[in-house]
């Protein structure tokens, strides 16, 4: 534990798009006595008066932040939220439309994952690789022809808002439930920076609470339409022990986002665009250049060779620069630490020294440490 925290918290530039840094107040809740306790909707357990109040207040705050009538904070992850959505809105044999894994869609709802277990037929969105987005005209035709029961927007690799507003009307016309999986961009949605799914036609917004949203690991369900469908069908069928220390921690993160979310989300996107521009100028090939690279917390490197991508990610790790093997580069965590556009220029230089100049990662590591030591205080909290 000490080794991990010394390395990842003190010495690394954490650019993993699926990670963030939560505040001390959030982490304090995770270590509280709530981690040892239970409650349940049927009031089977005694001694839960404060636990129940914490959950109620957390869900009320989520409803205010995301401007909806119903929130469920009990899912243990964004994947569990996906499972709940599909289990409640679809029946075996139904068709569901998703972004394919090959186009950056979430693997957990791909044909070989949960839909296969539940007996759902997966249809993949037509996709415009040049725009790195759903192809609206072709998708409209596919929805009309296939008439899926559930249409899920959102993806794991997501640079630009999806055409939800353009396509939600036709989804509803054919009787489809519209779900927006905001796992990656939930913090940007909360900060009113990316897109606004529940006002653009989504019936249900689901997501993770620990990626661009800077809370504890977990999931969330948000809607103004399906409260009667969801209430009572989640527990105990899919979620039983919801980890109420996590829910208390989520309350703190929701409060932080309610107060600071707009400024935080705005800076995340500015940092992503600044980093992308600097990387491009240094010779790193990125997806989406003609469209301004990104409008999210992510930058995606244009590298189709998975073995080469893995080698590059490992070399960056040797320099204490953390990305995934996608290669997605995220700016959420370093934004939380107070870095701005000028620091993105410095980060781009460090990356290009490893990537383009083929410099010894151990030499670059020293300069990574120098930059990292300048930013130790978590902001927007």
C-alpha cells in the first residue's frame, strides 16, 4: 500500500482516462464505520437510521445536480448500472443497439458479454470513423429497420457528444427505450460541459462515479421516467449490499460537483484540447484532428497496431506517465490537481521525448517527478 501510494500519488503523471483523484473528505468516508454496516429497503436490519438518511440525502442531491426525479446510487459500478438498465428495459430475445467495441463501445455490453448471458441480440450503430462518432443518417435508417427495444448511446472511447438529440425522436417513434451510458463523461455532464442527455431525449442516464466524475468507484441511475420500473427491481435481484461508506463518499463528491463542477469540467476540456494540440505539434498522431481533437476529458492516439500501442504505453509507464493501452490519454486527474494549459504543454513535451525522440524513459522520469511535485493539492473541492 505504501509503495503504491508513494509511486502513483507522488511520482506519476496519472493520465488514465478512466481514473480520477477524489478529495480527502471523500476518502475519509470510505474509511468510516459505514464500511462495516448493512441496511436494506425492507428494514430487516436495525440501527440504520443514519445510514438510511445518508442514502436518501445522496439520492436527493444527485437528483438536484442532474435535474431529474429519480436517482439510485446503489449500483456498485457503471457495469452494474448497465446490467440493471438492460434487465429492466429488455426481455430475452429483444434487440439492443450499442456502439461496437471496435469503435470504442463498452465491452461489457458487447455481443459476447452481458447481452449474451441475458439472451439479447446486439445491433451495432453505424459509425463514422473520420468523425469518430455515430453516423446519424445511417443510424436513423438502422433504427427504423431493426426497431430495437433499447438504444444505448455513450462509449468508453468518446471524444465528441453523440447525436442523441437527432436520433432520440426516431428511437421513441419505433418504441425504443433510450439510454445514455455516461460512464466516462458523467463529470462533464454534471458540469454542463459535454452534453445534456436527459434534456436531449434520453429516458435513462447511467454512469460511473469515478472517471471524469471525481467520486468513489461506483455506479448511478438517473431518470425522470422509469422510477416505477426501477424501484424494487434493483434490490435484491442485482444489488444487495450497496457499500454505504461508498454512498457517503459519493454524497461529498456530488456536493463538490454541485459547487465546483462547471469550473472543473470547463478546465478539463480546455486541458484536453491544449494537450492534444501540443502532442500533435510534437508529432504524435491523434484521432479527430480536423474536428479539434476532442470535446471531452479524453484524447485518443491514432495507433491501430495493438502490440505497438502496448509497447508505447509500457515505455510511458517506465517514465511514470500512466495511460492505458488504448491509447486514451485523460486530463481529469491532473486537472483536479490544478494543472492548466501551460502544464499540458509540459506534459506533451515529456510524452514526445519518450514517444517521438525515443529518449530513455528513466531520464524522462526525473522531469516527470519535478512537474508532479509542483502540484500536490486537490482542487475543486
